[in-house]
C-alpha cells in the first residue's frame, strides 16, 4: 500500500488539494506534517476544495486529520468542499465529525508553593487520620476479643494456627541467621575497639545487654514487619479489592473477628518466641566471634555473661515483643483495608505498611526505654 | 460496502489444543472473512475462550495451523508477528484495563508503542476513540477504578480499536451489562464494524447479540465446529444442543423479535 500524500495547488484565493494513497494509522506520522503545512494561516486563501477520488484507504486517523484540517479552515473563515468521497467511508467521516475531540481543560493547578503547603497539610492531617484508624482498629480488636471470650468456640483457631505457622515457624531460619550475624558483628566491632583500652572482656557485657534489651527485639520486629506485615497488608488488600471483605460483612461476619484477630493473635504469639530465639542466636554469634577473634574461651564468656546480665535484662526485651507485634499487626491490617481498586494502590499501601510499622516500632521502643528507665529496670 | 470476493482473515485448520492432558479442541476448522461479524457459541467450558486465546497466541497448540491475515503464525518471525498483532484488537471479558493508567492513557498505550505520531495527534485520537465508543471526553482523565462496568468495557473497546485493527476479537462483550447497555453495545459494535469493514470474532452467550448483529454463527461442541452458518441455519438445525440453545425458554423473546421485524 502506498503511503498517503496530499497534493496541493494554489489558484488565486482558491486552494485545490488531492488526497492520494492510504491515509491510515501507519502513515499518520508522515501525513500529519502535510496537513499542518496546508492549514497554516494564509490570508490569501478564501476557499478550499478537496478531491478524494484518488484515496486508496482511509481509517479513523486519516479521517480525523482531514476533519481537523476542515475545522481549522472553517475557523479561519474559508469555504470548504469535499468531492469524490467514496461511499464506503461516508459512515466513518460522519462518526468522526460527530465528536468534539476536545479535552476539557485540566483544573488549574495552584502555584507550586501553595501546592507544597497543601500537600504538607494533607500529610499532617493524614497522620492524625492514621492514628484515629489505628485506635479504631485496636478498639474493634478488643470488642472482637470480648465476644471470643464470651463464646470461645467462635475463635478461628485453624486460621490462627495457619498464620502462626506462616509468620512464626517459617520465619525461624531467616531470623536465626540475621540475628546470629548481628551478634557476631557487634562482638567483632566491640573487641576491635575495646582492645585499644585493654577492655576486651567488657565486650561480653556490651553484647549481652545490647542484644537482650534492644537489638534482638528490634531486629526481629523489623524483619517481621517486612516479612509478615507486608503480606498481611497485601492479603487483606487484595481481598478488599475483590470485594471478599464486603461479602463477609453482608453474610453477618465481622471481618475483624474473622480475618484480623487470628492474624494479630498469631503475630503476638510468634514475635516473643522469635525474639527469644533471635536473642539466643545473637548471643551465640557473639560468643563464637569472642572465642575465635577475641580469644575469649567459652567458659569465660559464659561466666562473665552471668555476671553482666540478669533476668531483668532479658525481661526488658521480651516484654516489649508482644506490644510491638500488636503494633505491626494493627498497622498492617489498617493499611490493607485502605486499599482501593487499583494494583498501584495495593503496592502503595503495602509500602506504607512496612515503612509505618518499622517507624512506629522504633518510636515505641523509645517510649519503652523511658518507661524502663523510670521504673529502674 | 463494496462486496469483494470474501477473503479469509483468519484461517484455522485441524487445530488441536490440550490443556493438562485434556483434549479441549480436537480438529477445529474455521474461517473468518473480512467484513463479517462471526458469533461463536458453545456450552460453558466447551473451549470457546481456549480457541480465542490460541488464535491470539496466549495458549500453545499441539497440532494444526493458524493463519491470520495470510500469515502462518508458526512461520512468522518476531517482526512479522508484531506486524500482525498491530492489526488486531482484543477486548477481554473483564476489560483488562491497566489500573495504574487513566482511561486516556490506556487508549494511548498501543499508539505510543506502535505509531510514532505527535503527542497532539495521539491525544486527539484517544479522544476520538473514546467518543466513537460513546463516552464523553472527560473520561480521558479518569482511572479504571472510577468507572462503571459498562464504561470499562467501552474504554477497553476503545483501546482495542486504538490502531484501527482489521480484526477485532471480543470475549463475551455484553456479559455483565444490563439489557439496554448490552443492546447499545451491540449496535456500537455493528456501527464500528460497518464504518471500518473489520472482521469481528465474537465469543458470546448473548442470544440477542447473535440475532441482531452476527452475520454468521459457529458452534463449538465436543471439541469441534458442530455447525456454522447464518441464524436461519442455526434455527433449522437438528443438532440437539443447538435445538436446546436456540429454542430454549430464554431464546423465545429474541426469536420473536426477529420474526416480528
């Protein structure tokens, strides 16, 4: 098929145009400049005649380019005429002519300073909204828990155990590995720097206190937020997208009781266990490095550790774990239920679930530090 | 329309498709001609969508030959295949709009990928297509999640038509639409088909669509084309499934409407 062309001939105030070849989508790129060239404002031209007899094929692209030219001429005050339009294409031209082809203007954008201020304001308001939503979720959990306590048989035990396996049991290897490495790195750095003061032995105090009080629980919570919090958000979000949550509600079930409570209970059980395992792995890693890198024999390490830490040290870490689990669970579920129709929104909520839960876990850890300091633990 | 000797734009020969060791299509022979609307019917689960997905290359076939626009898709290299894909448009059952793009960007998507046209023309064509399927230009900036089911189908049709295809595949275009919208949609497909002389391959369960817009109907039963022909042939057929399908309780109103007209 030959590419479309536009032959033009000017006779005084009259412009004769001939459409030839195929005016189709694949030739639109070359045809558009031709059309633009003849429609340039030209005060000499008073009338335009288009001869279509040599057109081979026309599709919507060709039809619209012609129609656009006709509209331009009309707006310039030229008389226009089309001759020899094949019968086959009459319907197509009518269809194209019927359209407005105009985009409604975009709503005016406020200037950039205003827009920045506005988005800052909106984000601040959103923080407050998030807090409200999370409080509502915590409240609904308490209500659901109360119902469960009154009628224990309604608790979704199977679902809870299933989630416990996914967030607890299957997380064990990766948690052990990461905390082992963190413990080893802490010990190595400690020995390297403490050695300058001949204080190698205090590495054991540092690793013991740091791991049991802070690092063990924090690392585990960050891992759980990234691993399980995100999956909670994605699961609930896609259930929300496919109206499964609405279906549950219309059947008379409370989504909080059916979907969210088993998930959060599983998390609250799993995180303390993971924290314990993680802390042990970190101490083991620290002990190994102290032995091989610092030359501290295991019996020395153990006896020094016994002096350095107490049950309280361990308790401080483990008490925090269920609260952090609750926080991660609530944030993940609130974000999941906020997913809208699109795949993009699912991704956005999953990201913000992980970011918010890690941030809030660290903030909560700060509050706990103040709390334990004031009660002297 | 100028009537030229009908040219087969899709030619399927002895097609065999197996899914998980289950033979779904067993020796399909089917031609679709330029400028016709072919309605494709069959019981649920008979493999209508499988045939459609095999023709457009989403499912592998075990045996047989598929020619589209005179090109055997097995022999075609990457460039030839792409050239063919540029010349067909597909409307999926659920619309399959990209949810992260606006309706306008969805329609522009194939234009950006395949045609090197100016931004102005691209936007104008997207709006033209949206208007051709009966939508207002302000839909251009809306996201699929803000549109109703019927509007999603229309935007998806506009996207299928974006490159002015020669073949249009429709997978149950009227399912999930109310009877009035479904009727409008049928008329829309008919008008668009007549203005651009496309071949339309339509998988459908909608008896009204079959009655009002299909030039020819093909029936899939037991993995083969049981019968193919005009509505009159279908109504006269003695095939038991066809009798149940076209003469059943749900068929009556549609048939009466045709008889009365």
